[in-house]
C-alpha cells in the first residue's frame, strides 16, 4: 500500500510531498517511478531512466527493485562518476548501483559512465553525451546534496544554462566531505578531486523528474532550495522552475521548513 503523505504543497512550479519517514518516502517514490516507467514502455516499447546513487536513495532503490516492472524493456543510466577511481573501488557509483539495484532486476541495458583518467575524461564525456542522445530520457531520479548540488553540479560550477550535457568538474570540498560522512571513503584525502557529471540541463531534460531528499543532514539544502533565491549558489533551487519535477521529503529533511510551511 502506498503511504499517505502528511503534507503536499507547491513551491512555485515544484510539487512537494512530505512523508513521515525515509522508508515511506522511498516506497511512495518507487510507486510513482513504476507508473512512469510502465507508461513509457506502453507508449514506445522501452523506457530510459537515469538513477542517482548515495545513501539517501537506498530506500527508493530497495522498493523499486521489488516492483512489477518490465525491466527487460528498461535502459538505465546514472549521473556521475569519479575521475581516477579504480572501478572496483566500493565507492564507485556504477558499482553502488549494481550492488543495490541493477543486479536484482536484469534490465535491458545498464550504461555506466566508464572509468576515466584525467587524460581520457574528455573523451568519456563526449561518448556518454552521444549515448544519451540516442536514448531520450523518460525518468530522472535524483537527490540534492548537502551543499545543494544536483548530481555533481556543485555551487561553484553549476550552470542552469550549460551548453554541455556531460562534463568534467572539480569537486567542491563540501561534496568530498559528504562522501566521507556517508562512509564511502575513510578520509577526505581518499576522495577524488574531479568527477564526470551530467549537467543540470541534461538531468532536467527527462520527461519526468523525481527528487528524493530524506535525512536531517539535507535540511539546510532543502530550506535553501525552497526558500532561497533561484540561483546556481543552490543548484537544487532550479527545481522550483521545473513543473515536471516532484520533490519527496521526510520529517527529518523538513525540520527547518516545516514550521514555515505550516504557518502558510
């Protein structure tokens, strides 16, 4: 049974729904994702989806893997990967998706961002951008980072009008510290300094976008995304101008905004 939300509200063009727990959020978002995936398959015979990684996505991925979906008609992409990281490293994002999702569902295809070095990263970006062009995206499921980033579009490098669809970026220290805090690296010096990321226009080009943002550590980013200016200093704020997006929150991630919402 789909959980019932405790609050639904629009922030500019952004539909926002609050659930009591991370688990309820993940299940509700998985139900919506299933509907969009099956709708795309019904219309054109296959669905193309982009998935995020990170601990905040785990309840969603676990729930989605149990859904009755024609996975043999689904192509899966993901949105970022480190440069100069051994693909066997447990912190690898393609490996994360395989362990937590892909290995359970047997999709039509899984297209990870290939391993890269500083020398080869430009070529990898161009090839992945071309691949995305062959598979117009039906659904993008993303999170918002602790510094407001979308994928690895950190505040110093985010561009709402980026002409590229895939690019190399230098990681902001806040993003690197988040990876340590989530337990993917032992210390910040272990975290790569650069990554390949889908840009904000590439992510929002999907026909439908789900933004899943549970946990108290995201509460400041949620507040800035919904109540701050719509600006690259908080990349998540662009979702307020994205009518085909749906933001999912839980009580922990809304702790800074819930009193403001309830007063409105």
